[in-house]
């Protein structure tokens, strides 16, 4: 009989019935059907689940008396321990949770757990804590300001009067995961200061500031080293850099990558972990010069719709400079002309004196790195940075390099960051960790060393769907030897990072895996547009591969298994490809067939987030009592969203964020690039069930988002709103519905539709009666011709026959484990 040690159930006190089903204990509340139950669809009345953990050492032997801290419902953690056979049962979980598994003389291991883990015991291997062994956690972009303090609506997560407690709450769900390591680093992309906003860098587009007391959030995460080598460390000038360093120092947090001078910014952080000397260096290539190069010159026509906030760029101001052999006459110049003059004479001038003269007249010129006589972030210089890394590697057993570079919101790494990462490893770096894109990017092995190009946002407030997915990189080291690298997938839910499980975990890991397999890089073409273009794989490089296990992704060099599949698609119909979330599919042939990928990912309404709550309407804006997450049998699980329109009323729900619609994903290299992939079309698909016919609809707010001009604030214009009726038979059954959209539907004279907000609703009935709509398996699908998509693997799970006869699609499917 298994050794069991009971802990208090995560569910609240109530009458419980236990049923033994195939060796698993399933608990549920007794519902008094005879007396009726107005809330029987409430998830708190639904089934819980239990999970068996089996804790093993590196040799596969059971570890008795291992400790398991279970973090679930926001209470104090439940503590359990394993029996003689190394197993422990976690009882009555009401939703996903995080277990931190520990044993004497072993490294702790964080383990996200979800309902799918009830199917079989979950094996957890613990590494022995030998000399020279330790675990390191690395995460992406962090800030505690802006929408955290002044939200678009509702109560701030970080109120100014209690910023310390607010920051701790923001990270409370992920803190047990991130802190379970010996060395923890984040990219702190914010000034930490209480300076007034009037002292921010003049005309910088995005100012990121976190209150000094929000260092409590970093302490709650256990952050040991904050990387400041980014384009926001100087958002309040040199005083902001000094304030940030002072705040971190007071909190006992080391820092690297920004200081009052270029020499100070380049100083690495050195520490010793379990007998291993570790050096951490940080650099950025995002310096502000690109912004300055985009300012108007005298020959630039002033647009007729120039706003008052942009008019200053067209002013002429008197500036000149004379020093030594440099003579520049004092004449009226626009800011762009002044910048061009600076660039021309810069090599012959005293940089500090010339820059000081220039910014006295044009303080709006941007410079975010430490140079030209002022402080800021550590600049990546291909002539000197590799030598600095080599010197660091010569003095330390393990060298970690963090790079802030690339293009924002691009899911494929850029040419320049790839070159930087390779140069860092050539110089002696043991691992390279990237940030700045604010979205996840891929993995690469170079000369046997790991590169993680972007971990996305860790604690951040951006409001595009693509910026919500993230990951923590866990690496286990023995000296400079990498024993294991693992990704722990996360999601920012209402701007709070939480671990994800089940299909959500596989989906996040699949994104990272796919983006590393693409033989391409992002770069600017001759028109200035950022395009993903083919890039030949370099010698000594290989894409990072993943093995999905216990809701995490172990990074390897070995590709997952491939299978060949054929799917027959009836005329005019849509067929499921039968792949799991996280699997990647490459079309081989399919005349008359389109392949589809879901751009949303959160329409299944299953609880996959370890956030301590019972709610799976993740990334849905359910702001009224008429919108509710419910559970019960559905064609694809147990969760669904219910919309109840009262008599004479209506109800509408929507996703929390806009979905990006890339018109093309791949382009030719060189010149004005041309698309390599077919043009897309789109569909919103869902399973629906209704109480009355003729009142349901899907709605789409179509936007043109333009961030191409670095001298202006991004523009987001609503181009059109499309409303389409949805036929829902009032027969009590679930039905598949679909609304198709072409690119012509999305475009307008004012711009190309490149983002969409997705809605579902129920109109007011003309007879004044109440009505309801239940929705599940909501997908926003991008379709492209299968024969034009044969070059690479992607997250493709649907096929659509566009002809009047049955067609066959041949594919190769690669699984991550």
C-alpha cells in the first residue's frame, strides 16, 4: 500500500465523496439535486483532481521524505512529504498549482501541475547538490509602472500608497517558481525612482518608471542580479540611473549594465555560487541613434496633419560648434540636420564636448547608452565588447552574457542579435540570454553553447496578445558544464505572471520551438520595413529542440520524432489534423487545400493557469454578471463561457487584447523584399449552444497599428467594425459555426487591417424575452494555401478544402517529445 501523508485539502470545507477510479482519487462536492441548485454550473461545484508525484534522484532511485510545498489557492503553502517509495499524493486540487520539490542535499525543483497530470504519476528528478553545482533562473523584461499604477479601468494593481505590497502581489503566483534556484536574474527595463514625470528624458516615446518601493517585488522573486543594459535605464537621465542603482543597492540586489560612465556600465557582476565563480555581463545595441536618424531635415516636407506634439521637430534652432580643428557655423537647423552634422564631424571632435553642445539646443536627441560624456546602459561595441567578455571568462568558471537587442514584437531573432550572440560565445560566454522584443523567440545551440534569443515579458503591462506569453529559463550547472536547461512556460494574466499547464504550456513551448526552427532572421529591407528573411544556417549552429515533460520544456539538441500523415478533407469542409498543442506540422502537398493556425489560443476555457483561482476565462474580458465561466460536458472538454441576456437586454464579451494579423510571415532577402508565403484569409470558429435562434453574432474591430516612425507615438486606428450574424439552432445541442473574413474585409482606404479585436454577443430580442449563448473552442484562424507552406514547420492544426471535390492533404508532424 502506498505511503500517504494527508494535507488539508485545497478545496474549502464541505461534504466530500471519494471515488476510486483507475487508481486515482477524484473528489467532488455533493449536490442536492432534489432541492435544486441555482449554481450547479459554478466551477466550485465541479470535480477536483488529485496528482501523484514520484520523486527520484539522478540515478532513478526513489527519494523518501522529500518535501513538497504546494502553492495553490493563495493561502500558505501546503506541505507534504514523500513515503518510502518516493511518492506523495496531492489531494483535491481545485485547479492548477505549483509544487516546489526539495530534499536534503539536492537542488529544489519547481513543478507546475494541472488536471491532465492526474492521468499518471508525475516523475520529478532532483539533482544532487554536489560541489560546484547550482541552479540559475533567468527571466525577461520587468517593470512595475504605467498600467500597474494607472490602469485603463478599475483598481490599480500597484497603488501609489502601497506600491511595495502591490508589487509583491503582482508576482505572488510566480514567486515560488522563480525563487527556487540559487542565482536569479531579470532584465529590469525601468528606472526605479520617485522623480516627478517632468524630469523624464525629453520627447522619449516610452518612459518606464517604477516606484522605489517596488523593489519589494524583486525581493519577493528572489532576484539576485538585475540587468540594466537596456534602452530604458536612462529614461530619467543620469539621475535616473543613479536612483535605480541606489534603490537596488538598498534592497540588496546586485546590478549590471548601467552606470554614470561607460567604464562603470561595462563592469560585470561577479559572484560565487556553491564554489563556482560566475560572471554576468550585459550589453545593448538599442542606443537611440535610429530615432535621431529619422528626425526631419530641411528637405523633409511638413505633413499637413502634423499635431502640436510633433510640430517641434520642424522648428529651426540656432546651433554651431567650434573646438580645435572642428568648426561648424551657427545657423538655423532642424533637429535632423543637426544630427547629421554631428555624425559627419563626430570622428574629429571631442565627443563629450560636441554632444553637450548639441543637446543644450536639441535636448530631444536620444542617447540611451553610456558614452559621449554621460551615463546610461552598457553599449555593445563589436570592437570592444567581445574582449570584455573574454576577460570576464578568463577570470570566472561560468560566464553569462545578457543581450538587449533586436526588433520589438518580431517572433524571429534579428540578424544583428544573432551576430552579437555568436561573437559573445566565440569570446567565451557559456550561455547567452536575450531580451527587448517583448515576445518569445527561438532557441539555438552555437558551438555547444545555448542561446535563448528572447524570453518575452516577465512582469510587464503591454496590451497585445503576443506579449502575454513568457517563460523562465532554468539551467543547472556543474562548474561551466550545463547539466540541464529547461523552460517553464508562463502567461501574463491581467498583467500578473502565472505558470501554465496542460495545453497552454504545450502551446507556449510550441511557439518557442517553432521560432527556433525557422531558417530566417529579421532585418530591415531597403524600404525600412522589418521583414523576416531567409538566413543560411552558420557552421556550428543547430536549433534548440524541446522535450515536453511535466508542463515544462527540456531543451536538447535532438529533434523530436516525425510522422507522415494524410488527411482527407471533404469538399468545402474543414478538417482537424489531429495534432496536439505544441506539435509542429509541415504541409507536403495539398492541391485546393488551405492550412490553418489558431492565432488566439485561449478559446477552450479549460483551467490551465496556476494562479490560485478557479476561473478559466483567461484572456477574456468578462466584466458583467451576464458573462460567466461555467463547467459541464462540452465537445472538447468541460469549460465554456455563458452569456445571459436578460429580458429586453443584450450582452457582449470580447478578448482582452487585439490579435496581430501579419499579412506575410516570410520575405525575400535583399532590396525591397517580396512575400514568400501565400496571402492569408481568416475565420472565427466556435462551438455554440443557444436558448433561442436568430440573436447571436460575432463582431470584429479591425485596426491599423503603425509603429514604423520612431519619432512619433505609435498610431492605432480603428478602420472598421464588422458584425456577422451567427446561426445557433435552439435545440440544446452544440454546433460548429464559422465566420469568414478576407483581407478585403479588413482593409480600408485609411490603411491595412493588421490587428483585430474579437467579440461575441447576443442582441436584444424584439419580443423582449431573455436569451443565452454558450461558446467554446473559439479560434481565430489564419488560412494559407498548403502548397505555399511546405518550407517549414508551424503550429498548424486545421485544413480547409476550397474546392467542390474531396481533397487530400499530406503532412509531416513533429512532436516535441
